[in-house]
């Protein structure tokens, strides 16, 4: 049998004041960061605005992009490299221009105009990297390289098939960007004459729009309200459940203190590490609420069980004993869940990065708070009140 | 071996089979139904699987829009129509008046009615506009004596009704346009609470600008008589008329593309306020090459019988006068009536093929009753979706392998038990994503097996499976990128139940209990804690489901189903496996845990 701890017997409660100090320090650091940065760094979901994510064929020249944007009157936009360095991706974000929803699309158009101008897109030609299957099929129908004008039905299906082949190849095998027309010439299913025609009539811009998000101020407000409501409801739901389950509000309150502790520390860390606060993060925080309570409940269940079994023990010792008994499980489960979170963090791609970070920090905080925060709170409360246990059998603490 | 245990073994076997067959042996047909189709080759298998899992917009690429219907437009235009109709009606009733005008969106004033006609006018207005007691339309009030007339005020109930209709009709029109665009599996639905918002999700759409303009185009087509013009500017036109437009006329500008390459900016015309025919009178519309301007396209349309009945006599009366085709309050073309026109017309201009066919499309689908605004727009390119699937899949797989190896390493043979349960859990989860009814059928079966008897579970499994096989139309959940994260997280949290049980069994063994008793106590003692941990997480997932947007809902769904499935696998099945293995040994003395 491999065991992490062979009948562990650590005195966790001895460290409670150190831990309160550590937690306070972390909370203050996080809170300080929040105050200094003027609140969480809200993402586009909550703030509203425009965001365009571009992928370039070569390493993008940020200064050139910035200059181009300034010419379009978007000097205040943020430009960031995104993802792994070799993915050549850039995110351009602008704040909301004007208050009206009509202005929604203007910044996006302006960004695209600036990009086209900078990378010298020939006017009037089809941009093969930024056209969809529909527009490509339409264009082929117009150029008609296979001279199918006589059979409109045949032409439509034939060109559509070719267009699907080209965009499918571009999106699934080339990451959305064709570098040269050479790639089309050797592509199976594309007749050479079509490739030739495209080479004459179309061009390959050195960037592709991978994602565009435009969120109006109204939706931003709505989403902020929803996120707050959801978090509040989740916490309330937990409180009710724990209340029903333990019938003693000391446990419920201790669990909720622990949850708040975990969420606040995590939010502080998000600010410290400059992560953006968006809908995914809120989802992660809510999952964290469930996880943290879950962890606390396992220990509390053991405490209540022991209260029934070991009536003679001092309450503090009993709690310590319970924490020790569940220690293997706590460490093992947290460890295993943490492993999957690590996999998401390193391999799950950029979108899940912040999500996994939040869960990771939260899980460490949750495990720690179960042992070092929630349990001492229960002990402190019950010893002061001279009550103990779910059986209601009052007993002096010492 | 007891008979219950045999039943349990059979149930586990059947559930595994139901999952595998349910996942693999159905194919989604292009028309959206699923058919039983046993795969004969690897290509078959792939095709079956690909159709079954419904990918969210963030994974397959596409467009997500939230738009708001400006419902007050509908109220405004209703009031405009009341003004028009009232003028005609009063004339028909031989009630003289000085003016009928709209003071704001919900009020119409009728002034200057001779004193002797006031009573009959009130009676007439009351009869025509008050509506019924159930649905009052207008409140008719008297104006002060010097104005000698009435005010019609739209009731809140009519306003509410108009707003509702505007939204419903907008959804209908947008649906027709989306269908005409040929988007597969679109979502078009009301969104939010009472803010007149519509959610539009268009998977696979990759030309957002075009789609947006098609959806947004009000496509209000009107054909009006030109009273005067053209003028170079608004001020010119007003100067000619002495600052006041002739009654029942309005000033309209040309669309910027109307003149094509001809010199000069857009011109202004004074046109009649009433339209001879509108978009509602169209029978069909299609694009065709413009005969006069090579390379350009135009839209030709034909009128319904009703429209033609009005248009024919009207054009006959007005031969020689110019007629304007007005689209969304911009003049597209002006032409002189050569002779009586019955049922056909053209909208010329310098349209490209795509513009012309888009215009024909929106005209065919009818005009929007109110304008729409975009509140939110998210587009994901197809290449990003493909990358996201790859990353999410790899991350989940690595997470699964890490957890599986750790469990095998730490718990040895019992770890195998945990891994089997984990794989089964994922299988049920996949089936539930493919067809949520089968997923919940299996979970219901599990609950029955637990509470009543494995045989009841068997029955329920068979029933759910047969139902899904016969019904044809799948009810699938949507897999999103956060949803994949939910799957990965399920893996991590699912083993928690195994760990709880195994640690308990170890404790029991340390206390010197027999293997059989240790297993029994281990499961019995761990169950309350396992239920607690599952309920807490499901509560937060439920909240996420209620308040989350698309991708996050996907996360809540996979997490919830995964946890429910876990109750079945990690508690029921895992225990059955232990019992099964122990029952085969004469007197088990050791347990590899």
C-alpha cells in the first residue's frame, strides 16, 4: 500500500494564527493590487468595446500596427501579442467609441481598414485569406475559370465544392492563413485553371481575422449585473444547503467564511497577475465556490461523525483528529484535480488559460482554507460558546 | 454469487452497450434526423461520430448576435398610419376638419371641427378607434373649445400589443432571411427579459458584414409619386417651395449609389407622403443584369394581385409623371410613367450581383416592422474553432491520462476499478451530449437500479434506448470550449468519489476489519459525503446554467451531467465491481488498494 501519510497526526490548529496572518497578507496584497489598478481588469464582456484578434503570416510589427491605427483615429487602442510567440497573433482592443450602439461597428471597421491599408491590400481584389466559403464561391462563379456559364446549376455546385475545399484546407490544415498560391496549385480537388485564375484575381493578405467581438455598453452592464447575481445566488444556495445539512449555523458560517476567503484571494491573484476579468473567469469562480464548499464539507462531515464517536475528547483535539483523518483524501483529490487544471492551463489554449489559472489558485486556496481557516473558525466559535457537536450535547471545551 | 449481483453485472454490461451503440450506431442525416446505421468501416464510424456531437459556435466558427428591436418604431408608424387613415375616413364621413396631426408617438390631434359636427365626430371616432372593452385601443378626449376637436391617445395595452407584434414579426422576418441565406441550424429566439432583444446564432457563417447588413436592412420598399425635384440640396428644395412643403408630401434624398458613376452628389426630391404600393404588395423579387449598364445588376419585382389592382389604375391616371422607388427612406430610382403598369417593376442602381441578390432576398422576406440595433456581436473564424477543439481535446486527454496513472499507481488494482468507472463516466457524458434524452434515460435507469432493483434499471435503459432509436430527432446538448474544460474538470472531480471511498476502505482495513466488511463499510460511510460534494457543485453549476451565456452554459451542462453520471459509476458500478471480484474468491483476505 502506498500512503501519502501513515496515520498522520499533525497539530494543524497550532498554526492557526500564522495562517490567519498569511491569509491577511495575501488578501491585503490582492486588495492593494486591486486598489492600485482601479478595480479588476474587466474584459470586453463587462466593459463593452471592440476586440479584434488577428493572426499574421510572419511575426507582426507592433509599431507599424500602432501607427496604422493612429491614422484611423484609434491611437488609444491596446495592442497585445497573444498566445505562443510562434502563433503570430495580436489582439487589438478599443474602448467603446461614443455611447450609442450605432457606433458599435465603426471601431471594428476602422481597425480592419487600418490593417488593410498597412499591409497594402490591392483594392478591388478578393482577399482569399479573409473570405468565407460563400463569397469565394460567388467570386468563382463570377470569374468562371471552368467556362461553365452555359450550365448555371452545374456551375454553382462545382464552384461551391471547390470553394469548400479551399477554405477547408486553409482553416483546418493551414491555421487559417495561406502563405502563397503555390499551396493551391498542389491542392487536390482544385483544378489548375482555378488556381491560376485565383492567382490573377485574388490576393493573399498576410493576416486573417480569427475572432471579432463587439459588445455594446448595454450588454456590458447586463452581463456585469448577471455575473454579480449569479455569484450571489450560488453563495446563497450553498449557505442554504449547508444550513439544511448541518442544522448548526456555525458550520455553515465557517464554510462561507472559507469560500469568501478563497474567492477574494483568487480575485486578488487575478489582479496581481494582471489577468482579465471576463465571463469565463466568473464561471471558474463559481466552480470554485462549489469546490471549496465541497472540500470543507468533507472535513466537517468527519468532525460531526467524530463528535458522535469520540465524546470524551477535547473539541480542538477532535477537530485536529478529523482533519488528519481526511488529510490523505484532501491532498489526493486536490492533487488530482489540480493535475487536470494544470493540463488545461498549459495545453488548453489561450481561452482556457485564465479559466485554469483561476481554478488552480482557487483550489490551492480552497484546500488550505479548509484545513487552516474553516476548522479553526469552528473550534474558536464552539470553544467560546461552550457548545459542541451536532448531537447538541453541550460540553465544556477544556 | 447472489442473484442481485448477477443482475447488477448484467445492468453494467447493458449500460455500456447502450452507450456504445447509442453513440456509434446512429448517423445524423442532413435533414436533421438521426437514423440507426451500423458502421461497417472506419470512415462510417467517423461520419457517425462527427454528426452526433453538436459543437458550439466557439468550436465550429460562426456568428453570435444580440440585437434589439426598436419596438417604438412600430408605435410611431402605427400612429402615422392612423393620421393617414383618419384624413381619408373623415373626408368620407363628410366631417370637415382643419388638421389631423401627430403630436408625439402616441397622440393624434384632430382640430378645427365645426361645432355642429362635434357630436357626430365624437361618435364616429369612438366607434372606429376606441376598440373593445377587452382590448381598448384609443382614449378619445376633447380638446379645449378654441381648438374644437379631439385627441386620440393610444392606450398602454395597444402599445404593449404593438411592441409584442413588432418583436414577433421581426423574429419571423429574420428567420426567413436566415433561411434564405442557407445557414444550417441557426438559432433565432427571444433573449433577455422584456428588453425586446433577439439572439441570433449562425454557425459556420464567415462573412459577418454581409450577414449583418442583410439582417438589419429594414427593406421598407415604397413607390411614391414625385411631386417636385430634383434639387441639389435640402435647402434648395425648401427655398423653391417657400420653406413649407406642400401638404401630404415629404422631402426624400437619393441613395448614394443610385446615380452610379454620374457626376454630382445625391439629389433631393419632394414626393407624396402616401405610397401607391409598398413591400407588402410584392409577390416576388429577383436580381438580374441591368440592361442599360453593363456589369451592373438590378432587382425586378412583381406585385400581388391586390397591389396590381391599385397600381394599374394609378399609373394609368398619372402617365407622364415621375415615380420614385424608395427603399428605407432613400430614393433608389426615379422614372417617368410611360404607360399603364400592372404588376411589375424594377429597382435600378449600381448594384453588384451580390448586392442585387441580397436586396431581392430581403424584399422577398418582407420588411422589418421596426428597425433593429446590434447590441453585441461575436464572430469566431473557422480556423480558430479547429485550433480550440485540438487544444481542448489534448488538454482533456492529458488530464485524463495523468489522473488515470496516478490512481493506478496509488491504488494498484483498485485503481483499475476507478479508471474503469472514469471511462464509463466519460462514455455516459458523451452520450448525453450527443442525445440528452438517452443520457438522462441512463441516469434515471441508474437511480431506479439503486433504489429498487437492477432489473428496474435494465428496463429503464432499454426503454430510453428504444425511445431514442424510434423518435429520430435528436435533442443534443452543445459542446463548447468551456464545455470541454467541464469534461476535463469532471475527470478531476470524479475521482474524488473514488478517493473518498478508497481512503475509507483503507481506514477500515487498518482497524482490522475483514476485506468484505471493509468494502461494505467504506462505501456506506463515504456515501453521505459523496452526495454532499456532488450537490454543492451541482448547485453552482445550476446557477451558471441559469445566468450564463452560450459557452458557459455548455460548461454547466457537461459538469452537471458528468457529476450525475459519476454518482452512478463511482458509487454503484464501482461497488458492483468490488463485490463481483470479491464474490469470485472463496475467502478474500487481501485487497489491492
